[in-house]
């Protein structure tokens, strides 16, 4: 009986995937996945990990188009200009909700021109310091920062990046003052952190974990509500004494706003099926990303809420790009 049920499930899955592929079979165009950052970053890794299955499910070749620059706005603008036929999508992180507050003028309206398609998951950032900084935990870090105002240089992937907003929020929550050193991407910032040219970063898990594991930098805490399965021995910032601190970036898929609802549904289904692949789930978990599929309507609510929430926070912090 168990064997029969197993083959019934396999048959139903094959029928489902075949139905999705038929829906896209009329177009010979490849699926272009816009990535708003350079290769090797967390968003790029997530996009490449899921792209193979998404392409197979939709029976389409996939092109990964890395459109870095402008803090991610160049790729988002390209998406907004794209034909709303489901052949161009964007994979991005929560930073897409920052831009309306960061920039005085954008070539698109985030609420009106961008359609949320599928929520992929969340991952906390990690507060890491140079091994040369004489602190071992968050309490010591805060004390050191309070006793040495503006002497701690912290790096990020640029003004208005997730790493910048996260650390600005941390300073506001702890009454500390540090000096922001923006870089053109996280790679050069990590290099300077290892050498001691800068002293701290609040960095994405995927980008920094290899250097934590190798002992090149020191992890003090993660930024989510609960400890990360990828760094179980590292406490959260909140449990280390910064009450209610929570910065947990999400990753998701987007399409042009005028894309038909039926096409958005098919894209949503394809992304969700790809996330159920055990290989994908394992790889994403290693990045510290907790896969959290949800309905399109649920993600739409999160998207709208974060546009308002982070817009208010960024304006209060007086951050402009």
C-alpha cells in the first residue's frame, strides 16, 4: 500500500509539472532572472541554486542576468520596464523595500510597478568583528563602542545596503556611535575586516560564514529573533541584552506589476516546487536561509508592510543615498 501511495504522489507531481510546462510552452523565449548584485553574493547564490529547477519546471532555458549598481535599483528598473509576460523576473532581498526612502527620485514606483511573486525565506545577519578588536561578545562590543565613540569603523556593501541599515539600527538601539565605511560590494569590505582595516560588519550569513568557520573573523551574535541553525552556538543580539532587536532579511521573487495573475500563480508554483527539492533545501540551509513558502497574498502583505516600516525607519535615521 505504501509503495502504491508513493507512486501515486510521483504521478501527481509529474502531472503538475507537465501542466506548468505546457503553460509556458507557447513561448520560445528563455526565462531571464535579474539579480541586482554581482556574482557570488547571497542573492546571486540563491538565484543560481533555484534557477535550474525553475527552468526545468517551466520547460524554459534560464539566463541569470547580474545587473549590479545603484544599490540594486538598476535591476529593479529593468524589471519594471520589462514586458509583463512572465519571461523576466527578479530575485532580490528585503532591501527592495528601502529604496523609496533612500532615493529622492527613482525611475519606478516600487508599489505600483513591482509585483511580489514568491517568498523564498529568511536569514539573519551576523555581527562580526576583526580578530584585532579586543571584544568577545555583544556586551563588550557595546561597552567598547561607548568608550570609543566613532573609533570603530564598520563596513557595508554601500550606502543604504542591508548591512548599513542593520548597523544603523543597532547603533540607534544601543546608543553607540560608529563610523560607516561604504564599499562597492561586500567582498572588499570583508577583506579589510580580516586585515583589521575596519573593525566590524553586520553581514549576511552566506557571505561571512566561511570566514567565521575558518577563524578569520569573530562572530559575536546573529540578528534574528532566534538562534540560527547554521550558527547554533552564536547567541542573538536580543538575547545578548539588546531587547527586541530583530533584523532578518528575506529573499523573494518579483515580476513586472502588469503581469497577468494566472502567470504570477504559475511562477509562484514553480518557485515553491523548486524550494521543495531536498538538494535546494539543504544548500539554502547551509547559507543560513530558512525556506518559508507562503501564499502570494501573504507575501504581498509583508511586502507592503515592510515598504512602510523600513521607509519610516530609514527616514528617522536620516539615511540618504
